């Protein structure tokens, strides 16, 4: 299942997508903003099959909404993966020195360092 998200596409295996949907539905009953999120995500999700070579087939409308063109970056995010246009990825995901300081703090606070 592939959904638009900010400047990229998020691709979820079906079990993770179903879990996310159930959580959003449950939260949507108690938080009005969740209804908007639910409409955006569920309304924009597309079941994207794999071709014979195992490639994800992305419809043109889904690609256009996130500027995904020819060269892409696929980034694994543990329970899903992101599909970015390469130029957008390079612009959006270039960490600065202060980012690494924040990353280190997060890892220390999480007990990972």
C-alpha cells in the first residue's frame, strides 16, 4: 500500500497498513484532527502491485503529487519504506552539524549510546 506523505511516498506492507488504519480509526473517534489525517492517508493510498521483476508500479498521479520522477531513492524506515525523487531527497535530507548533535542526544536519552 503506497500513500503520499509530504515530499515522498510511503510504502507499507499490507499487515502494517491495516494496523495503521485501525489505529487511525480508533484515534479518529477522539481527536477531530485525526479525521483529516485519516481522509488524507486513506483517501490517497493506492494498492501498488509488483511487476515480474519485483518492482513497485507507481501510478502517474501518485508520482506527480510527490515529484517522483525518474531517479529515485528508496529509504527503509523499519515498518515501511519511503520513495523519494533523488533531487528532493538530496535537498531535504542533507543533515547539518547541529542535526548530529540532536541525533546524539536522542540516542543517549533512548539508552542507545
